[in-house]
């Protein structure tokens, strides 16, 4: 496992990743709402915080999840 700014190693401790635990707690509609909220957050602050590129990549990461394409899956 490599560390990256979009999905850092501290989200991957234990047997399950944080994002998977969040999804497991939510209904499909709640999950979509969560992802849309994350996309809105990173779009809102795009260019206002440390790195616009990093925020754009996080926005894209969540958008891929919303589209049903897990960005952690290298087979896609």
C-alpha cells in the first residue's frame, strides 16, 4: 500500500477502510447524498485552500465513487 494525498494510509488502518465503514452504515440513497456532499465541499473550496490540484483530485475521487467506479480498484 502506498500513501497518497487523496486516500492516505491513516484511512486504511484495521480490517476495513474508513470509506467502506461509512458506506456500510448508510442506505444507498444516504450514500449517494454523502458522496454528493463531499463533491460539493471540494468544489466549494477549490483553489481556496492549500492545493487546488489536490482538491480537484479529491472531488474527482468522490465523483468516481458516485459513478460506481471505485478509484481504488486498479482493474477499472
